C-alpha cells in the first residue's frame, strides 16, 4: 500500500500535468550552470536561489515541473535555498548551445489546436516575430513542435537579478543591511541612497533591495558558479583538462574507490571536460581548516614585513578604528606594528553584532558605536508634536477643473439688434468635463472643515490644470508651490511625469488621486498611488478567498475566454495556492475547477457538495459572462439545495445587468475599494454636512449594482476627495515632514475607503492596499469587512 507521501506526490505530478498544459516558456538557463552524468543520463545541476520555486526553475530550463519531480521526488515537499537539484537535459528543448548562451528566446511546446496567432498573443509578440523565427510556421504548426519566441518582448512581473544598472537582492529572514552591503562590497549609505524605503529603518524579509553595481563581475561568478558546490552527501567538482578521477580524489583527500563508485556512469578513461563529478563527503579523510581563524568572532592575523594597519584594513574590509578598539584591550598599539605580531581582526559575525548594537558576552566587544556608522536606524515616529507650534500645512490641489469649459456651457450667444452678445443661462450648471473634479474639490473642503475643528491649520492652493500640459508647466513655476508640504494631483497621466519630477526635485510628497495607470511609481519614492489597479491586489484577494474556503469545497468557475489576462493570472494564482498549501499540509484539496458552458445546469449542480459549504469564486470581470454564470449558479444551488457563498470582484458592484437579489440569495462576498458604513456616527455627521452644504447625495462612486454615470445627480467623487485629503493632512499633523516613513502606522477615520499604503519596492513609491469585502446576506442585510 502506498504511503501518504507517495500518494501526494502522485497527485501533485498529475495536477501539474493537467494545469500546466505543456507550456514551458524557457527564460534562459542560468549562466555557469554545470552538467552532470548519473546512471548514463545527463542533467543540469541547479542550485536553488532565495525564494525560488519549482515553477520558476522549470521555466528557466524549458522543462515541466513533472519532469523535474520525477528525478527529484523530495522537491514536491518544498525547496530550500542552496539545495542542489537535477534538471533533465532534453535534446531539442534545453540542450542547444543557443539556449545555453544567448537567453534571447523562450520556447513553447505546441499543443493541439494552437495556432501561430494564439502563440503570438499568448507571449505578447507580433505574429511576424513567430513566423520569422520559426520557418514553416506560416503554413502549419505540428503538435509537440518547439516554437522559438523572441524573449525581449515578454513581460515579467518579478524584478530580474540585474535591472536598470542595479543588482536586485531579495532579503532573507534575519538578514541585515550590513550583511547585504558586505556581500556585494558596497557601502551601506549607497544602498540606502538608492532605496529610499530603507530610510524608515525597516528591512523586511522577502522584500527586494537595489544594490548599486560594484565589482559586478566578481559577484556574478560567486552567485552562478556551481563548481565546488555541496549538498548533504556530495561536493561537486568541475572536470578540468588532464584530470582523472584518481587525481580529483587525491585533491580532496578522498578515497579514490569511493569517488569512482559515485561516478560509475562516467567513462573514467575519457572524462567529459566541464562536467561535474561527485565527491562523497563521507569519504573525505580530513576537513580543510583556515589557519587564521581562531574562533567565530575574530581572525588572528600575523603581521608581515612593512605591513601597515591600512594594508590590513584593505585586506579584510574592516575599518582601522574598529581593529584598534578590538586590540587595545590586549595592550596592542596598531600604530606600532611589527613583523610576526599577532593581532585580532573582527569577522563579519562580530561586525554584524557591533553594527546592530547586539549586547555580546565577549568582554572585548565595544559598547559604543561611532556616530558616523549609524547609516541605518529605526525612524522614531512618535516624537513629532504638531501642537507645539501648530504650523500651517500647505496643500496644493492640481486638478483639471476646466473653468473655460464650464463657462462655455453657461453662456449662449444671441443676436440683438444685429449684434452678437453672450447671454448667461438662467440656471447655471457644470460642464461634464469638470464635474468629477469639482466633486473631488468639494470633498477636500469637507475634510478641511473637519480638520479645522480638530485644530489643524491648512493653506489650500487650488490650481486649474485644464487639459493642457503647458498650463501645468506654468503652475509648477509658481513660487508658492516650492513651499508646499503636499501635492494632490494631477488627474491625467499625460501630466504625471512633469509633476513627479517637480516632486522629487523639491522633496514634496505627492498623491496621484484618480487614475489607476502610473508610470512613475518605480522612480519617485515619495509618490502615493491612491487608486490602486486590481493587478496589485490579486494576492490579497486570493489569500482571502482561500482562507474563507478552508474546510469547505472551493469551486472556481472560469469563462471560456483565453485572452483575458487578469482572469488567467487570478485563476492560476488561486489554483497554485490551493494545491501547494494542501500538499504542504499533507492534505488532498477539495477543489473543483469548471469552465462555464451556457445552460449546463446539470454539470454545475453535480459540483456542489451536499454536506459542506461551497465557496464559489468567479475570477472574471466581464459583465455579460459574470451575469450568465451567476444566474446559472443560482439555479443549480436552488436545485441541489446547496449551501453557497459567492465571491466576486470589485467591478461587479458597477454592473446594472446583474440581478441584486441573486447576489443576496447566494450570500455574495464582493471585494471593493469603496463602501460607506452609515451606522458610523462620525461618517454620518460629515455626510449630512455635505448634503446641507452642496444639496446633493455623496455616494461611494456609485450605488451597488448601478453603472456609475457622470450625468448622475449624485456626487460620486466627493467622499474620495474627503478621504484622500483627510488621510494625508492628518499624516503630516501626526508625523511632520517624515510622514512617508511612518505611513504604515497611520490609521485615521475615513468615510468610504480604508486607505493603507505600502511601498511598491524599497526604491519606489507607495500604493494603496486598502481592500474591503461587502457582504450581502440572504436576509437582505449588508455588512462591510476590512481585508487585513
């Protein structure tokens, strides 16, 4: 009878076979990767990097996860950094010299029904690129053929190891900034300079850090070289010209017969140059020792003739004043060095404790740290006190009110006694081009009223940017703008770069309040993206759905669309997390994936469990498709008498074709960035003030299940204007000019949105990760839950 691990492994391999669809887009075999021959078969020997998973390795080598698991069964239960795994060398797929060295292409295995057009669209390249790189593909694509696709046009969401003149380093648990600086041979201050997010004093495990290039060629060799690598049982040695298994064994002080037995499939009389042989660790007679290393904290250095303390400083990379302090307790004056004198030089382990101010037990560990070395310290976010002087906070609001367009709407021309004159309309109204921005401005005024009552002084400078880039340039020349504490705006992406450059140049934080498209996020570390694109929230949505489905049946209903990138990405993430989480816990997931077909009520009914809750997720935001699926789910759930909870996406709340009653009856849980709790007394008070002041109803962008319309009599953007203004002005009140470094601690009262900001990257700006779930219950109740 198979044991549990064997069953899980079989299920995992079967799962990967089904969901991966044999599409292995090769991203390039890491440079310097070595080959090894075991039992007559040829493999790449891959060293697992930080946070690297099985999927990423399979993509890099152009093989499937199943093919890797078949030769590394233990990999099904997780990979560890530094672990060595075998990757099969497969002729025609990942064994060509071109794939090894150029990294210019990815490789796709053609499946039944796939066309050149499909492949071009799948990898976001021109159809002609597919034709040019694959002769004959214009006429026919054979199932199983390998198609070569130019890599330059393929998007990759994760940062590459080398990017924009920097090395991208992923922070490991317990890793320090000093350790990263030492690893790459750079100064801590240089890392902080290029990663403004680190000025907060927080270095988060799993985050990415940009490291300026210094000695990059040396670092590349260290990170890629496999020769001399180890696993639990072997050391791997790269075969060089003239070497024999016997000479290799001698160089490692290992028994030659053991080395030969470990490499029985290699022809000992004709060793393949550049391949790896295995040296059994158990066969090595003695460990090599470092003559200088006396313990884990210090290196004992013997002074050479005419060697100065500065020579020693350069050799070990340890400041001379530190070496002086370490040796002073022993009565050694490093300014009077003599030949053969033994001095102590701190190791990296000692220095980490020193710079991190850890209290060691060694009596020689200095207790004070030179002030100039405090390059990385925690920001104190509790020392600023606005009430001491109550300075006025200057806020610049840059929005395209387009006053001229509104003026044109309110004036008509008439002929009076042969003359053309302008006549003002009796009832004034806003231009539709201006309405959204006036509503936002009204919300800003509502926030300023609340702030005034709280004793906060604000100077608001309002600028009409109009739909005109030249107008924006003129505004940025105004002298008062140089002294602003905060810029809110612009509204259009065409003006974003101008304002962002001004923001960086003058160190003025800016909020991009309306558009979800932001090209400046990675280049401006004090830019705040208030309206977050759904693509940045996929992980949060996925995790929430999976948490809610534990102990229940999770049913994912897909549309038949193959070109909806968001649906594809969200579906893949849900699928991967469900299976990996289950396998890691030694469980078989209760997960069903179903591709929707119109009126297929019977098949859907069979998917529902009768004895447990069914969590239904539809990862689509196509209104027509969503409407059809919800209707069918409702019918199937009623017929099966199944207990159902339906999960949906933010855009659903804007659909006027969806029957709201179905959402209530299916216990709908819909993600949203906006929702108003009318039971909250503070919110209700401010909303009533808005009604009294402006004579209209402020809504959370639009009522539920109603299309947002610019012609609506309701104010759609006023509460958004309130929340954005109130959030950032109170942040300045609480933390002063350092508020960007303390923003994750800021949780003021907002009306419709739970604003929470995190950096996109340590070198980039902030995005709003505030997310809500609006819950519709069968008794027609509505509640709001914050996603943490």
